[in-house]
C-alpha cells in the first residue's frame, strides 16, 4: 500500500470527512469536488498508478505509448465539471486533429466529420441539407445540452427547448433514424459509426441519442487526445487533488469496507456487483451489464496505409462499411455471436502526437464489441477490417498487444465481462443507474455496522454505473459529491 512513495497508516482514532475507493476519472472528480468544498479526502486505489480507464503503458515495445482503455476524449473537453479545473497547470495538454472522425468506405473514399457542420455536409451529396438540419441546432445548443445530458435525470430540464430538440430524434433506434433522415449511404454510414459507440444493437430505442451526442461533440468541441497518453488526464486530476490537500493511497485493494479507516462519507468508484462484495449492501436486483470489448494495440514501422488519404486527417477512424453492415455486426454481438466483420473503433495517435512512438514509427489502437465474457480471439477479424480499408497494414506491424474481455476485467475490475461502460445504457437503464431513484448516488446504510465504529456513515456510488454513465467526463463523480455536500448541510 502506497501513499505516493511512502506507506500510509491513518491513526485509529482519526475520522476522515470522506474516503473514495477507486481513482478513475469519476473517483478523482468526486474527491476534487469534496476537497474544493473543504472536506478532508483520501482516495484508495488498488493499482500502483491512478487512472482507471485513463491509463497509458508500453504495451508492445519500448518507446511506444499506448492507451490501455480510453483514447479519444470529446466528453472530457465537453464536461461542464472538467472545464472548471485548472488541469493545464498540472500538465494536461489537448491535441486536436484537423478532423474529428473518418469513416472509410469500400469505394476508396471516406466520409470525414469536420469541425464545421457545413464542411461535413458538403461531402454528403443529396443528404447535405438533411445533415445540416439535424446537427446545426444541436451544435448551437451544445452548452445547454451538456448540462442536461451529462447529469442525473433532468427533472425539470434546465433547458427544455434545447432538450426537446435533441430528444425527439434521440429516442429512435439509430438504424431507423438514419434511414428516415438520409437517402445516401455516406450519411447513413457515418451516423451508424457514431451511434455504435452505444455498445447496443442499432435497432434498439435510444441508440440514436449516442450518434446525436457524439456528432454534436465532433462539431462543437472536437475529438481530441491527451498529449503523451490518457494517463496525463488522471495524473493532472491527481496532482490538482493533492494541491487541495487530498491524499491518494495506491497499491491498496479494498476487499471489504471494514479495511477502511473511519469516515463519515465513503464514495465508491466501482460497479454495483463490486459494491455488493465490498460493503455487503443489498442493492436492487436486475442491474444489467452490457457487451464486452476485444482490445488491440500495435507498434508500426510507419503510418497506416489508408486507401482514402483523408483518413489521415482524423485520429479516430470508424471501420465497418455501411449502416446495414454495422447494424448487423452490433446485432450479432447483442445476440451473443462473434461478428465475422466487426465494427472497429480505431485511433491513430502518433500521427498527431509524436511522443507516442519513436521517430518515424507509429502506434495504432482499436477495439471491437464482443459478447460479455468472450474469450474468442478477434485478432484476425479486426486486422481483416483494417486491411480492407488499408491494404498493407499487416506488413507494417512490429508488435501487437491483445486483450480479451477477461483480460480487460483483470486490468480493471469495473469492466465486468469486458463492459467498459459500467452497465447497459439502454432506455431502461440510462438514468436508472444503478436503480430507479431520484438520488441514484446514495446507497442505503448498512444496519449491521456498530454506530460507535462508523458514526453516521453514509455510502455513495460515484462510478459510470450512475448517471450520466460511461465516458471520461467525471460527471458521475461530481454529481455524487454534490449529493454528499447537500447531505452534510442537513446534518
């Protein structure tokens, strides 16, 4: 167990204002919110480094830096909470590629989502006007939408007109909305690529919301990366927390709540299944985890040789072809099958961040969706999809790293069955995370703990298993901490 480089042993009689278990972006966001309010905060992290889903490592060869999980961060720069933090002063620098997303097609061209809605629409032919009508109001309203979309169930919404404009198309299945709005394959395909981040079948209601949200961020804030790796996000959050007096204890895996020092408030950046094991709470049954991911990283001796040269203008590339092909891939995963031609999310950081690889060499990062707990090796299928749009890709591979769903969960215990979102985010579980409640972050207090040991202790969940769900934005932790502060005012 480490506190920075030294051991940490709190005095038995001390009473911390708050403890946070888990140092992912949400755990650190919760700790920062409480520390800014004047509370004494200690964060416990099982691994030797902070970060959760924002860690980087040399996964292939020395000198090649890969993001272990999250890689591109539109929601981080869109986060209303992160925007209030001086993270640049603590080493975080964002790199913005010229374009947000590239989506190659079999005809050798690619649809490119530019920062400009107008410039993007000009490449969509007969769907240009439809794309402008869909995206322009969302981009204009983005600052308003971010407040309601990145929070608990907005009752009442702060910006009802903006939210209504978003909500009317958002409730549709993504495949259906794309076919209603667009006539050509280019617009349908690029929308499908954005919507498939939902990790659900595109025939399910509300999957259009993911395409709309990510499309709006592509234009409103861009899809940047952290210079030097996603670890820099966590490192900046941790450094800022320490500057506020917060403590971070690494190398301490909390197996039971009884291992923690006394505290009035304990926040858990874990999923409901883990909280059940750690704290013994009886949470409502039926919380559902989603599909998993099969993750790959490559060290390359040169850039990816895309047939469509415009793919080199974006760090994020969606591979999957047409709307119907992507929908078939995601539908197969939802049925428990391994897709032959998977939808692949790929990032090429080193084109824009030279710190990621030795001079003249490059990295690539990718994953596809697979059934939860799958151990099937998707290496060949993922690389076939890349070769389809970039012939000669395999010839540039120096080394590769592969992680199945089992290995993803071993890396981060929050990734149950390889689910990187902390639970399904469908229409039934978008805001009812982990259960239907006006205050989903507060957990009922255990009745078997002697009050003399933990006086007035209250427990909270602050992970992506609470609203607004997955993504590197810190809003789950921020909102949970706000509940803690309101509870303290009542005492």
